[in-house]
C-alpha cells in the first residue's frame, strides 16, 4: 500500500524518504530526523549550531512539556 505524504519524512542529511516510524528524531531538538546513526553523526557538525534554537509553535512547546511531565523530567519542565 502506498503511504501518503504525511506518513513519510526525509532524512535531514542524505534526503532519503522513509516512513516516519523508520526515521529517528534528534533527541535534543526533535526538529530534524535521520535515517540512521551514520547520517546523524555526519550532520552533527552543521546541525549543532542550530539544534534547539528553532522557533517553536505553542503546540510544540506544550507537547514537550507534557512529554517531560510524563517522564517525570522536572528539570526539563523547568527549562521551559
């Protein structure tokens, strides 16, 4: 079955298109995804300069706060 465009994403380094479930998000900023560790490592030199510095929508902020609360990551909540 063909997946819709919403079910697919793109590796932030090599550009390969894959199912979102197969891509791994940057754990720090969640703004970019990679197809594997090699691409993530290759992209880090450039990505680290912008990692976590993107403008977030209110929904994204609340999603992160709720994830931190569910994980009982109080320092993560206080960082917001």
